[in-house]
């Protein structure tokens, strides 16, 4: 609750002895708000008195018996008067409270109180006046920062005013691991862990909501325990949206602000009806932001759903339904917190060792962990690693379905090739995987006239038409003798690609300027993955090299890399949605393939819904 009556009375009295203080709250994400103040009056003042305990508006340290001088104002004459007292007991850590003794007692005549009261100014050799240190208001810690808003105006007619926000052009002070290290909470103010903002740039502020709060200096640290005032005392808030960068130089950057309901180009309803293309952000519901590492490390030596912590604080740092990420690889929802050192997650984990080698497939540990926050963008819930569990129809197994921007399936190369000595060789009938091996459509410049095929068969070609590149195709038609050789655009054929595990090696690009024929890899993967057997982690992604990497130089796939870009990209068409959400594994009636051993079937499971963001049945009107 915000109390405005007291502050209105101060203003109406036409005598406001306290400075107006401006506070800024910048809503950076749904879970992160940045708190700033441009500087406050540096005076140290008394906020409450309880016997010999004095509370101050600025945290201080004191030596025992240090002398303090308290200055007040005579209510009748306006003249200053002073009271001196000594510190009773050293205060080694900055605190708002100090005990005193030996207070002098001036005459209480002519309006002087004769005692120490709230509002008196405090000076002394131990007093540090700092107008730019952290201050606390309404339970939030605000940090001193060069920031200023001008042009705020209120009118009942005409165009909405667009104030300007000016702040220091120092992007690095908000970045992770910077000197400023701003976690924007009381823990940071007290010297605790300060996570900063990963990847912050000035442009990151466009579209963010900023709130300017204003109050009087004396209400910053009002003591609700002694005054009986339980609400926040402030002027009405001003809320704006950061609309654009108005100017920028090496020292300052100025933004133009807009009222939340006065943004240029915004129409109601916000979402337009479009026909062909999906408007949802691909994997938007699975997009997440990772917080700073929490206390301690964890392991899961049993390879189950129970995590054991070392120096952890589960009871205070995580709660039921929180999502956590382990070692940047495994994401799990917290199901139950048993103690500070044990919690249960919603899905089994692989073995995460506790400093020793348990043998078999395991993740080296113990590992760090952090909470994640879903950004909830759009309605596309396709997982980051493109793994789906279709249900009991396929034994509740996980299946990976990677698809590129042309809606071409991308499958593990080990399903169509054998690996030996760093080279891949096409499989033959004696090396079939789950009864499948690639059949060759022979010929180069003149393809063979026909081939006997069954739906879902894979065929490979080395046609002159394709510059001799080895291409793989899935046959979509009925069983029989097929005379239509593989080509793009045919209703009988679907081009497919293959991927391998990322390793630090040479990567080449297609010499015929066909970037989709470059090499595909998955990264990161489990620690026990090999060239012939890959296990994905929850953040595994499909990548494609964009440039030739001529030597093993440690350039691993990453976003915004010069050498890599994402290979699993949505084509934004209805068939792009079907290729993922209605995909099912090719199943020959024997063992159900799972994980990276999955090859998508030609048949789609049309009973499953599509979160497609377009409107294919719509048409345009004049």
C-alpha cells in the first residue's frame, strides 16, 4: 500500500525541509528488476530512537567511545542546537543501529526538545556521508547510478509527452563478472554474490518498462516499528516504456520514453491474422534464462531422481516446481525438497559422480547448479534438444527429431554409415540398423531406370546433377518398382541430412555453394557419447558450419558464432509444424528405436495437435 496523504500534507504546508528523492525501477525481465537512484542527500540522520539505541538512515561503522554530535532545530526560533554523546560498543560491520551513552542535556527552553529525536543530523569523526551508496526503500535496494529523466509532463489534451531518460553509456557495469556486479538485491549490497546480466547491451533496454518513484529523503528509512506507519510514503509513480535510443556517445546515452498506451506502430489487436507463416517464436516456450549458481554442488550417484548436495541450501534457495539446470546440461523440475542437502526432481538423471569414477556411463561431478526462468515467448513448446516422448504407443521412449529450415529430417549418420578410423562408409545389407540400410540408386550422369522399394526405404545417390555429392532420400510412395529417381520437388521423395557428434576437427563447406550440404553436428552431448553412439543432454542442439574450419582450433558451436549457426531451424510453414509435432519413429515391428537411433516415419500421427501460429485458411480482402 502506498501512503500519499502524509507527503501531500508536507507539500501543502509550503515548507518542505527534506529533499525530493527519485528512484528508478527498470523491469529488465519478468524475474529481474534493476533498481537505481541518481544520488540522495548524503547527510546522516536519526530515523528512530529506542532508549539508548539510535537508528540512522545510512549504515555506518563505529569505534567504541567515538563522539557523535546530534544537531536539531529550535522549534520556536529556528536556531540550531546540539547534543553530544559517545558510542557505547564498537560496530565493526556497517549497521543502521548504534548504542550511545553520556548524552549531554541542553536546555529545553525556547522550543528545543532537550533529547535526541528523529530527524536530527549526526556528525562525527566516524560518520561517513555517502549520497551514492545503496539505499533501501519499500524493501528494495537501490544502487547509485548516473541516471536522469526530463520532460515528464501531464496534460489533459494534445499529444502524449515523450520524456527522455539519460544514463551513463557504460554497458559493462551491468554485465556478468563486471566490477559493478549488480545483482540488485540486498545480498549484493552486503557484499554477497552478484550475478550481473549476461550479454547485456544498451539496445537490450528497448521495450522495457521503467518506473520513476519519488519521495522525501526522510521517508526512505522510516521505522514502521516505532512510527506506526505501515505503508510506503511516496508521490504517485510515473510509468513509461523505453521506446528508442535518441542519442548515444562515449559518455552518455539518451532514450526516448513513451507511455505504455502511446507506442507508435502498436495496433489492437496486437496479433495480425496471417495465412502462410507461423508467427510464434520457434521453441519460444522452452526458451529460458539461467540465474547465477546456487550454493554448493550436487551429485546423483544412484542415477535416479534424488539429488544429494554438498554445502547446499536447498531449503532456502529452491522450492517445489522450480526448474534447475545441472552443470549447464540437464534441466529438471524440483518435485520435493527433503532437506538442505537432498531434493527430488521430476525425472531420473544419469549418474553424476561424487569425485570418484563409478564406471560405466556417468557425468563427472559433483557439479554446480542454478535456477532457470522460462521466458514464455509464443506458443511453440518444441524442446531445445528436439526430443519428444510420444507415449505408450512407442513404449514411452524419447525420440529425437531434428529438422532443418527446408523441413528436411536430419538423422544420426551412424544409422546410414559405419565409422572406422575417422571415416564414414555407407552401410550395406549385412550392416542394417533395425532392418534399415541405404539402397543405392545407381548411375551418375544417367540414373538407373528403376529400383524396387518399400515406403520408408532410404536411398542414396551420387548423381552428376548434384556435383557427385552423396545425398540421402526417404521414399514416400507405395511398395513396388519405382521408376521416378530421387529429386527435389518430387512427391515420392524427401531429401534427408545426417549429423555427427561435434569434435574438434576440420570441417569443410560444400564447394558448390550449397550451405545446407555443409556438415551438421550436435553439441553439447553427454560425456560418454562417442562417434558411433550419441546421447543427448537437455540443451543439445543441432548446428551447421558456415565456414571451413581448416584446423582443429577449439571453435565449438555457439550462438552468434562466425563459424556455426543453428541447423534445427523452423521453416514457419504448416508442414514445418507437422514434421515435428506429428513425427513418429520408423518402426519395423521389432524393437522400438529411441533417442538418436530414431528415423522419422513417412506417416504422421495426425491425432496430435499443432501449435501453428498462422491461419492457413484465411484470405486477404481489399
